[in-house]
C-alpha cells in the first residue's frame, strides 16, 4: 500500500530533551516536506526537500533540523524542544516528475507536547 | 508566503452551496485542494494547473484564474460528509521547483 508513515504518533516530552520524528514513504517520491498545524494558522511549512541531499527552509524553520540521506526517509529533529513547539506535525511527499499533476500524500500526523 | 483563503469559516444546511476562495500574491503554476476531517490528515481533492481546465470531483469542482492568481472551490448541494477544513496549496513553479505552500484553511460545517 502506497503510504507515508510517521513515528511516533503521539509524544509527550520535556523542554530541552532532543527528539526525532521519523517520516518514511514507499512511493519513490522525490519531494518531501514537514508542516506543523496549529489552531487558526493552517499548515505552516517547516522544511522541505526536493531530492536526496537537498533541503530548504520553509516558513517556520527555527528550532528544527532535517536531513535527507535516503530518498524514502526525511526525519525531523528537535535538538532542544520548547513548549512553543507543541503542535501537530505532518510529513508529506509527492512526485516531481515531468508530469506535475501529482497529488501530495500526507502522513497520519504526530501530536507533540513539550512540557 | 501563505496563500489567503476566504471565508475563514462557513456554516451550511444540507443541500446548500458554498464557494471557497484562494488567492496568492505571486504568479501560480498550480493550485491543490485538500479536505481535512478533525483529527485526520488532509486528503487530496484535486489539482488545477496553469493553462488547465476547470476540474470536478463529484459535486465539488474548482476553477483557476491565472491572471488574478486565484482559485475557487465550489461545493454544490452540500452533504454532511463535506464538513471539514478545506486547504488550498499553491506552487509557483512546476516539476522539481514546485514547493507547495498551504493557506490557513476554511472550516466548513454542514448541518442537517
């Protein structure tokens, strides 16, 4: 089944404790992206990657890191989480081939709480 | 920059119609529409490409005005299942340059 998976789905942590949220897709997509969703603010992009070893900042990259060493994986790293990073996080992927009529697939989301 | 969606919220009775608008300050290559149910991930509805035609998906259709850098989503004869938050996502370029940015969403509530 074609899908984007995220782990963990729920996480409660404390300020300053480094954490990683994993994202993996099995569709051989070039493009992957991370969004955070907060009430009233919609889906705000954190980082995105057009292909392996290529990453770019989105609108709200502060406090986050990403890496794209393999095509299928795009982990989100919070080196020192703070309470303002409490949010619902979505990973997504899509193909960027010559035919750009391609939908973006979303993972199930990770609800993060930082105390 | 995030595209701007309007209205922010709309309440309908079953069978009524609604229009959700999405506009950008930059030239658009494509517009994507998604619907999100509470607690779930956004689900794809349709894509409109620059120079493309109006799209339709059952009783949900959309248009794309390239000159005005706007897209509109039309929901006809709404059903209870249409309730959710609708997001437009815009890309300024195609192919390998096509990063997708989403708006703040429009919350649609359909009442019996």
